[in-house]
């Protein structure tokens, strides 16, 4: 067996290799491997984890940061710490998408009747509350053909987008179409509370007639407080960060197709939600049904 020159020199000079490694707080195995240009077990493990991290990040469409990547690795049976995942992601230049500031689309109408806030910022998941409390809002997408507006209806219990609609206008028909889609898809068997902001679309007489038709009870957040409809705001921050703000949209049709793919093909079925214990809305609802 050939002895490494460093080890031989240490022995010839009467130095204690073990004592030197203890003072430097490194193992003798690691020091010998380093001198022999061989990666140690930790470096090998880091390389294996990095490959898995890159795969998970690609599966998330490049959107997951360290917490969600770590959650996916745990679900797949990998034992590793979140800080280790964050370190390895930094080493290869991976990061999650960060939210940008959004502009307000709420246009209050001071002439409408007062409606109470029945949610009062109660947006935590309720295990027994599917189709009991919904919330909705409007956002906008710039395209090469002008503005495209998106209205959503979200189940507060599961975070699932249960209804949505797009249009090139901000009339009440937009939010009405989103609510119709939600009611037809979910067919709630009990009265649903629907939380919105004080935008004129949601507190109009046309929308009031529609919610009465479907047996929905309106709840309106306080003026000037974004957390009065925090879950709807959170979804729009997510879709903007992970989709809408990532590219320029040449047309409204292209943007709408991408929104459909994001909501129905990714967000509802696969995207992990931290408040659901790092499960997707579909997984959470399946667990409740079971």
C-alpha cells in the first residue's frame, strides 16, 4: 500500500497527525481524502442531493424556493435539512420566484349599501369547511392586445380555485361569470359565504341578485385593508410571481391558455401550499374526503 507523501513526511518529522486533525477539527479520513483529491462522503451526498434539487426545481416550473423543495424531498423519502437545501440551491444559482408589487384594481362605490365582514380575516384552513367559505378578487394582465382581467373564486378551506373567468373589461359580468363557474363546478349543498373587497363589481345590484339566486351570502372586507381579503391577494401574488410576470404575453388568447394550464394543470393539482402542510389543494381535499 502506497503511503501519501504528506503522511510519510509527518511521520518522519515526528508530528502527530491525529492531534493536528483534532486541533483543526477535521477527521483524519477527510484530510487524507482531500490530500488524495478524493471527495468525502458529505461531498458525494451533496452532489446527489443537488441533482435531486435541480429536478424538483424544474418540476415546479422554476418557482419553488428552499422550503418547498425541502418539503418535496421529504415527501420522496430524502432525509436532509432545509438549510442544507438552501445552501446547495445557492451553490448552483437556483431560487424561487419572488413577488412583485401589484397595482390596485378595486374601485369602491360609496353609494352602495353597507355589507358586513363575516370572515374577519379568518382565512385559516377549516377541516370541516369545504364549500362553506369562498373568497374572490380581480387582477389584470398586460398583453400585446391590451389588458386582460382575471376574476377568481377560491375555497378558503382547501385553497383550491373553484371558479375563474377572464375578460377584456372590468364590468360585473366578469365576477359573475367566475361565481357561476364555481357554483356549477362545486354544487354546494349549504349556503356559502363569499368574501370580496368593496369593488363596485362585487357590491352592485347585479351581483347581489346573482348571489341570491345561488344562495350565497356576501361578506365584504373593510376599505383600505388588504388583509381583509388576504387569501385572494395571496393567490394573485403567486400566479403573478410564478407565471404572469415571467414573460410578455403577445395576445389575450395566449395569456388565457397559460392561466388555464397554471390553475387547472398545476396549482389546484400539484402546487404545495405551506398552510396545508405542504400539500396541494387536491391532495388536501382528498385527505378530507378519506
